[in-house]
């Protein structure tokens, strides 16, 4: 490319406009008030004050209280099902920690027992965010029972883990010291020569 060709190349129009200080003063700026509304949208100015009052009446306190009750029940079910979301992880953790009698598998199993027991005794504090409304308090029994059932499922995983490690005494060999000895020779006469 020669020197003459390099001077003949004109810059783009946007570059010229960017460097021109008078260009931005001559622009027609369109405000949001002068732009048309999107399809399906009606502004307050278009509908008038009567429509605004009608909309306020539409969202009365009765409607708001029903919405609050529905939201609180949704939150209650989220709280109730939160332990169920950790069940697959705890099953996998229990499986991966093995059945050997070492500190990690024993602590895993004991945490699977102690955590749910604490949560069962603190059910009301777990559901405290939704207990303020008297309407929802009467409907919270089922979510609380589901919460407790999920905690029992976690405890079951812990008991299975302790049983697989042999720490739960559920066979007769675990209770041999309390068994009465059976004399199989009682009543049988032996002959000695």
C-alpha cells in the first residue's frame, strides 16, 4: 500500500461523529415519555385515576392476607422438605465411609443420629419464620410431621450404619454373658468303662 492510498482511506462515519463535539449537541434525544408503550401495556396516564382506584381496591387486605398465607405455607413446605434433600447425600456418605471400626465412620453414624434428634426437639424453632400467623399455625401440623418423618429417615440411615459396623447389640452372641448356660448332659447317664 502506497502513501497516497493510505491518505485516501477515509475513517468511518461513527469515528468522525465520535470526535466531533458539535455532533452530540445536534442529536434529537427521545425520552421514554415520548416513546410508545409496548404491546399489552397501559400506563397510568392512559387509564386515568378511576382505573388506579379500581386497581387499589383489587388488591385489598383480604387478598393480601390470602397471598401471605399461601406464601407462608409454601415456606413451611420448603422447611419441611429440606431434610429430605440431604437423604441421598447422607446415604452416599454412609456408604463411602465403610464399615470398619474407625473414628470417621463412627462419627458419621453418630452425627446421623444426633442431628435429627436435635432437629426433632427444635421443630418449633425450625418453623419459627411461619409461626406468626394464626391462620397458618393451624395448617402447619402436616408440614411439621413431614419434617419429623424426614428426620426419622436420616436416623434410620445412622442406625443402619451402626448395625453394619456391628455396634448395635441385636444378635444373641452380643448377649451371651446374660444367657443361662444350657447343660446338654442333664438327665443323660454316661457310661464309663
